[in-house]
C-alpha cells in the first residue's frame, strides 16, 4: 500500500483466531505481520522482535490488553512502540483509559477494513518518519559516518559493558595533520572531500561489528574498540594510519609526507567506575598531543 513502509513490522495480538486472520489479511500488504494469541506472548514477541506497531485486543483471558500496554510502557526496550487498541468493548471510558495508558489510537469492533488499513498506514508512516529523523540525528552530514551524538551514546554503552564485564576498552582520537595548510593550499571544498575520504578510510579498517568510528568535529575523529587491549588496538590503529596514507591524497605543504596523514592518540583501560568515562577522552587527547609533538603521522598509545 505504501512503499515507504517496507521493512516495518506489525504485531497483531488477539485471542480470537478469526480476528487475527482478518486483521492479518488487512495489513499484510503494508508490513511484515507477527501474531500473538495472548498477553504473555505479546510481551515476549514485543521484547524479542521489537515490532514497529502493535494492534492490541483488550478483552483476552489471563492478561488483558490494559495489562499488556502497562507492561510494555514500563519497559525501556518496548516503551516507544506505538500501540493501537482494537476492541468490541468500545465505550468512551475504555477508549479514554486506553489512550491515557499511552495508546496512539483506538478502533471499535466491528471494524471497517478500509478504516483499519488507513489508520495503520498513518501510524506506519509516522514510524518511518521517526526512524529517518533518528538516523539523520546520528549521522554526520559531510562524511556520512557517525556523529558526536552517536559517539556519546556508544561511549556510554561500551564503557558500561567494559565496567560490568571487566574487559579492556580502547578509545582513540584521530586528527588530520597540517589540515589548515591543506585547506589554504587546495581550498575548503577540496578539504571537505579529503575529510570524507579520510573518514571512509578509517571506517573501512574497523571490521568487527562493535568497533566504532565517528566524527568528533572539525578534522577530528574518534574510534571506540570494545574488548580490545593495547596490542589489539595497535594493530587496528596502525591499519587506520596506513589506510589514510594509502589514499595518497597529495598534500604538498605537509611537513611529514607529500600526502595527507593523520596522528592518533589512544587510551586503553579496564573501567573502574562510570565517572572516569568523562576523562577517557582527555587521556586519548593527551596521547594525540604526544603523537603530534613526536612528529605527527603516527600512533601514540
Ligand atoms: P595539526 O597537524 O597540528 O593538527 O595541524 P592542523 O592544521 O590540522 O590543526 P588546526 O587545528 O590548526 O587546524 C584544523 C583545521 O581543520 C582548521 C580548519 O581549516 C580545518 N577544518 C575543520 N573542519 C573542517 C571542515 O569541515 N572542512 C574543511 N575543509 N576543513 C575543516
Ligand atoms: Mg478478545
Ligand atoms: Mg584538530
Ligand atoms: Mg589537525
């Protein structure tokens, strides 16, 4: 029905088999359909599969729709999933209760198929918009890699993981060498192009799924290497240095080589608390300063 909804999923929760089938037939052209026949199953599937929209029956044995929405809204993992109530129990009090519990819509049974489709379509479109906005909010427009906001979130998550699991954690800061003079020599637009190439070269070297690179701002990047000790980090970060050098972007006024290079400062630790997270970037920055002071075009860890 709507091309923009591709890849989205809807969970239909109803204890009545015929209702599940009818609803499924109505919406299966718009999204991937998942089914649950009771409240417990609804919660299990919502937590595991994170559907983009839930159509929820109210009257069900054991656990009714109100209990289900209450549980989902109180769980951080599921609390943003939009829920549409659909029920034969359609007095205004029920409708008000459902909406106050956080439902985005309320449909009375017997329903008209076209109305259900139209409403579901509207909600799927808002989900798609929200996803797009969320993506844009986490990406750096110039380089297309992750931005500072995403870095802050990843740092918090990975630092917490390392702290809880007593694993080593590496944070590295990357800064392009003599980039002011690059802009002065070749112009700002060519500078932007070089920035993009450097960002993608760094990204191409970080192959493990949780390795992360983002743009901190200006011509500085940040790399997070979870579960990585000093030796492991040195391998990955040397690969990054080489990948940038191998781009072989001419820089006739660089004082290290005739091409664009970067300096990298890194810091590895097993976190002892959550507050030290704020200092980790400073420590990596201190190493970067030493890499610069030592002649640039190198890693200091
Ligand atoms: P160093 O080797 O010590 O790092 O020297 P540098 O010239 O790279 O360092 P400095 O901090 O003095 O200059 C950074 C320059 O990066 C300044 C600015 O012209 C350039 N820059 C920052 N952001 C952008 C951007 O988005 N696009 C372009 N083209 N240049 C940028
Ligand atoms: Mg029912
Ligand atoms: Mg800089
Ligand atoms: Mg620089």
